[in-house]
């Protein structure tokens, strides 16, 4: 069976090859087609390629087992990768938006903008199709292996597809309507930059929550409690603490069991609870249970 690391590596490598092809193609089409939006889109593809490298490097690091210096493993490397991707997306969004605003100001001041060529439109349409395909296969693998960094990279692919949609609309309108509407090209890049920036903020919010040991969502904690309370001897759960460590979650809690049962029986119940939690949340789930007798 293919390992988690190999699945991530394979789908990320596929995306990086597509990004490299689009990177070269967009730059050529942007230059030959006189399209500022397409050149900006090419810069976005460059950031995609860089983040592919980041994902491959950091997921490899996060896959290392726990050691003497990292008792909880190396899962936070994936969180760092997600942060880097979010920052990269934010930088690209600002660059795209700034470039578009400058072109719009030039147009408003009466400076003519050169209409883009059809080759730029073709490149944009091809980019939409390829990037949407890469987004879908990457997100599917990310869900299957529960990798936040890979899912972040999937949305980076989707943002590139959105960028190309905006680029295609702007270029298509400019091509169809002529030089008087060439401003549609930079307008499209500004609209897309806002969408990309929002996606970047969402990724950074997720990563910062993990780095700051934010608790898991209430619905997840409710699910944990329902699994534990399925044991008929558990009468109370308190001091429940949860967090995410990269692709795995950590669960710590105090449980009350009848005081008259033996230590061996308590151990059997605790083991069964751990097995049930890992069956729900994954074999790598970190679980720490503190057993207490029912209060008299």
C-alpha cells in the first residue's frame, strides 16, 4: 500500500510539472500577447511552483517519527508549510493588485493601454482547465491522508484557476471590444487579487490557530465525548484538552470510573476508549487519559 508521504509527493510532483509548463507558457503568451494580466498570472504560477517545493520538503520533515527532542513528533512542520503558502499567496495577491491598479490609473489619466492578443486568451483558458484538474486531484489526496499543508496547496492551485478565469474574462473582453476596453485586462487582475488575498488570510488563520495550540472545534470535542460516554462505566469527563499537531490531533482528559473495579479492569476500559477514538480520528491520534474514581 502506498505510504502517506509517497501519495503527497506524487500528487505534488504532478502539480509542480503542470505549474512549470504553465509558468513558461504564460510568460511567453503574456509577452507575445501584450497582456499585463497574463504576465501577472505567470507570476502566480511561479508562486505555485515554489509552494510545491515547500510542501514536498516540509511534509518529508513532518513524516519523521517522534524522537528524544520531539516527543510529539514533527507534525508542526506541515503547519509551518501552510503558513509559508499563505504568506506566498498574500504577497502574490498584493503584487497582482498593485500592478492592476497602476494600469487602471494610467488608463484613467488618458494613457492608452495596448489590447492583449488572442494567444493570451488561449493560455488563460488552458490554465483554467489544467489548474482545476490539479486542484481536484490534490484536494482528494489531501482529504485522504489528512494533510493541512497539501490542502492549502490544493487551494493555491484553485486560486490560480480563479486568477486565470479573471484573466480570461479581462483579456476576452479587451480582445472582443478593442483598445477602448483594454482596461478590462487590469481590472480583472485586481478582482482576482482580492479573491487570492482572502484565501491567503484563511490559510494563515488556520495555521496560526494550530501554532497557538487552539482547541479543536466544538463539534469535534462533542464527538470525542460521545465516543467516551459510549463506555457504560464512564460517568464524567472533565479537563478535556484538544489540539492539532500537523495532520494528527491530540486529546487529553480526565475520566471517572467506579472506584470498586480493579486496576486491570480500568486499564481495559481505557484501552477500549483509546481504540475507539483512534478508529474515529486516525491511528496516529495522541491520547492521554487520567482515570479517577467516581466521587462518593
